[in-house]
C-alpha cells in the first residue's frame, strides 16, 4: 500500500509540473528531461538504438515528465504496456509460464518499477525494439510502427495511419536529437547504466 501511495504521489507531482514543462522544443527542456534523454541514448547506443530510445522517451513521456498513462495502461519513460512488461519481466527472471494470468497487484508492481527505474524501463523498451527490429528485418519505420501498435497497424487503416504518424514523429525527433547532441558535449558524456 505504501508503494502505491508513493506512486500516486509521484504521478500527481508530475502532472502538476506539466504546466511549466516544454515537450515540443528541446531547447526548453528542464535538466531532468535532458538527463532522461541522455540516459536513454547511452542505454541504447551499444545496440545502435541510442537516438531511437531517446526519441521514444521524448515522444512517449515528454522525456520522463509523464511516466504513466492509465488509458493503455503503460508506464515508464518509454510508456511500455504493462502487460508486455510483466511478461518480459517473467521471461528475464526465468519463469516457465510467462503467459499465465496477470493480477492487478502484479500490474501495479510493474508500473511502479517502470516509473521508478530508468534502467528497468530502458531494458524492457530496448528488448521490445530489438525484437521488432528482427521481425521487421531492420526497417526502422516498421519497427517504430510496431513498437506503437504491435501488429494491429497491418490490418486496420486507422491503426496504420496512427502508427505512421507515430513513426514519422519519432524519426523527426531523431533528426533533432542528432543535431542537438552534436552541439552538446553534456549529452555525449557517458552515464552510469
């Protein structure tokens, strides 16, 4: 119960902070947002997903400002779907039956971990991106569409349009981030992962 209260408190403080945060212009980002982008970049860099991870963090959570979405539900800097995160966590822990039913408590625990731990959220998001990269044979636009909509964009015009817009936005953010990193030694400085 204590964890849930802390989670709600953290979520509300992030919502209240929104009025002073910029999500569109990276030049206006607060230090914690830039640090979240820097972390995402360095976490994914070894797998050539650094800018992709940073762009998704920017797109999904305003670089860590809004780390929970009750509609999906998803959480963390990359807004990983909670059901997917539970299954991947089970896989990482070596469980045999990762598809067994998911309890509400298990969903709450995973949401808490995704919000609290950049490392855990990054591990889950990177794993998903690399899996989609294999499935989509390296086509990054399809990888991003799948990260956003799974397979559903293949059979639905509305989902395809939404996934296409998502992928285009992330690809544009990657271009902006590359230019920003070129001019910012701070962003290139390695972080402890």
